[in-house]
C-alpha cells in the first residue's frame, strides 16, 4: 500500500467533530468523498462521513465521531489516502512524474525532481547536473509512465 499525502488537519470546526483540513492536493474531488478510507498520520485508518468546502479549507467528518473531544487528537496531523483507492482519468498522479526523464524537441533536459503547488499554478522542478528549471505544469505535452519519460512543449528560452 502506497500512501499519498492529501493534506493536514489544522483545526476542528464547531462542536460536532468536524475537522478542518488544509490541502493543495489536485484531485480533491477524487479523495474527499463519502466512505473514502483515509489514514491519519499514516497509522489511524478512518472513513470520511461528510465533506464540504469552507473558505480555503476542506471540511470533513469521520464515521463514528460526533463530538469535538473525540477528534481533537487528530489536530496537527497529516492525512493520507491509499494510492490504489484513487480513481483517476489519466491513470497517474502528479507524484508519479517525479523521477521521469524530461524531453523537449527530442532532447534530454533532466529529471523531474519535485513538484511545487501554488494557489494559481503548479511547477515541475527539473534538475540536470547543477542546473534547475522551473517548468509550468501545463507545458507537459505527454507522459509515458511505462518508459519513464515526459515530453514538454518547447518554448524558446524555456531551458536557457
């Protein structure tokens, strides 16, 4: 079982056991659903009962909890899901791109080292020796997970 981090419980909300999560996970509609198994701190398996969005937060309640005192123990903990439980349209998660070889115009540009998520954009960090490139996620042309290759639309000056 491979666990993927989907957010962090930053606080409780109200007195009925609702939890407030901060999440930059790109596939929220695939994981924040009723009856989804989540793993708090990689060890405590819980099941989502309800979900709603409130301001910048994901709000969930857990099956079997109805009181703030029962969920206070989870405050400040990271939340994970089993990768196999996520049903994706494109058959890969962003995290699967890490370690792929990046190519532009048929030329090797480096390895995807990390992914940075911001409010308005997602950047791929591609490293080649001592050079580091920040490439916008939407410049990905295609991905071949089996060959461990990613092809990027080449824009003049992108890799200079």
